[in-house]
C-alpha cells in the first residue's frame, strides 16, 4: 500500500484523526494574519488548518496527497461557510508556484530527509517577500511518547534542521520543548516538538 493509500485509509470514516480545530501554534499566530493574505497549508489532511486560515479571511490552498483527507477538508470548509482550494498532490513532485504565498503552514508534516529538503526548498520559493513560514514538528525526544509522530527517527525535526533547511529565512521564533497536544484522537498528551516562525 502506498503512503497516500495509507493516509486515505486513516482518514476514512467520520472521525477527524487530528480534530477539526487548528493547530495551537498556528492559531497563536493570528495576530500576524491579515484578511486577503494568500496561504498555503502543506500536508493539510482533513483541512483543520486550512479551513481555520480561510475563516480568518485568508485565500487558502490546501495540498495533501490524500484525496480522502481533502474530501473531508472540502466538506469542513463548506460546513463553515468558507472558501478553500484543495490540491491532491505529492509535494516532492509538485510544481510549486513561485512567490505566490504570504504564509506557508507546515504543521506536523514529516518526510524522509531527501524529500524534506526538496519540499523545504519548494516552500521557500513559494513564499513572497515578507512571507511567513509557520512550522511545528515532532523532535527525537518524542520517542516513546504515545501522543503521536512517526516512529522512524529520520523523519523527525529539530531546531537545527529548521535552521539548516530554511537558512535563507529570518528566524522570528524557533524553540524546542514539551507541549500538551489535544488535537483529535491521534495527537493527545505531552509531546516533544519544535515550533518555528520564519520570514522571507
């Protein structure tokens, strides 16, 4: 089964794997947002972050390789009365729009190192000057915790990796530590994460 098919299976059914509310780190950036900003939500799955951004008045594109997840994202957007553009694509081979977004949300998207480098370069290219990248990911300290995240340590983030992959961006925030996750059935409890905000 391909990775996309595995996520389709995870997103099947009515329960939202990671809830319908936005990621707390992303939501905490609400003061940085303005209506009309163009946002790109990467690996947006069932749409909780993209739909929230659209509710803040942003023009949002949500990209994920799971058609099942994005079908739920479309339904969530319709239920909330907001517009959302969804794109089913593998970000490694996606044709990134250059300079097209004022915000890129990279929330709990964990990729193999070579793919991560490709997608990070695409995300930087997609940002307009002054654009923001908001990222949250699990760190190696998450090992053994039951609050989510990949088991393969090569997929995990760190503050060092954030600074390496986005070396051309200005670091506004970049912190590692413990947070309490309450994001649907798949993200519950104490978690070890890195949270970053960067600007082009």
